[in-house]
C-alpha cells in the first residue's frame, strides 16, 4: 500500500511540474554532424488561440563544438499556409569560451528564446523548420535540435 501512495505522489508531482508546456520535441542529428541540406521539421498542433506563448529553440552541442555561436534559418508555416522565415544567431559560449548551456563536458543543452509572448491566430498544425546556416557543409558536434512551446506567464 505504501508503494502505491509513493507512486501516486511521484506521478502527480511530475505532471504538475510543467503545466505550461504545450509542445517539446528533439530531433537527433546523426553522428553529431549537421549537413547544411538537412532540414529539421516539427509539426505542432495548436488549439489555444487566446493565450500568449513562448517559442524556444533547444540546441545540444558537445564540448568539442568549434564555434561560440550557431546561425539558423527558422521558418514557421501556419495552417493557412502563410509563413515567416528568420535568420537567428544563438550564442552557445561566452567570450571566454564557457558554454552557456546546462550540462557536462559531454553535452550542453541551451534553450534560446526564439519568440516570446506570441499568440497563434489560427487553430491547427503549425510547421517549424530549422536549418543550420553556418555555411559549413557538415557542422560537427551538434547532437540534437529541439523546439519547445509553452504558455507565457508564470510557471
């Protein structure tokens, strides 16, 4: 009986920890080598057109990544077919070479605030595509790229 109570508490605690999350998914980069023709796709079902949302791009890099930054092409396509394309620079390390993401010497994860306090005007499936824009054919030591959408406001 004690075990059932403990399991219930753990499950309820884990469900309540991240109520703001609407979507979170990672795309692994094969062999940690991101080819400049490889497009990472995320399809996100949006049902809430009233609440403000934050859109974050997550990047996981190894400690061997050779640069302090990462340029990305990000495209968002709404259910009606309209789209927005941006070039975004993410700083992965500070001026002293210290990684800004959380992690260990093996892999660091950084959440970049791509768009804050936005409202999705239409219900449906939004498609986000992310491409590396470093002008290097095979960008090494990027292990995963992710997308997180959460409701804006307090957590």
